[in-house]
């Protein structure tokens, strides 16, 4: 898993949900370059974004965390975020 995550950009859909947020927390342990958080709930996105920023700061991690309001069913928005 580490070789797939370390120094790479990782995109997590449903980042604010119970499973997505736990995946985000665990991803930080593997040293990604950045984590792109995709969520359609502004409140849930804000909560996980702030939590990950706090974890990153407390552990002195060099990771960019990018929050994005989007639905994976919106092809135009997903292309905008990925490319």
C-alpha cells in the first residue's frame, strides 16, 4: 500500500463520510504528496478537511490537502478537478 500512496496524489470520494474519513486518516500515515478530498456535503467536507489539517500540523507532515465540493456523477466537475 505504501508504494501506491507515498509521494503520490490521492483522491478520496465521499471523504466526509464515515468510511471515507477513516480512509483519509489512514492515508496520511503513508506519506502522500497531496490528498484531494471529494465530498458533496459542505459541512462534512469542512470537518474532515480541518481534522486532516490538524493531524498534518501535529505530525509535521508535508502533505497538501485539497477540499473540493463535487459529485462523482458530475463528469464536467470531476474533469475540472482531475485535469
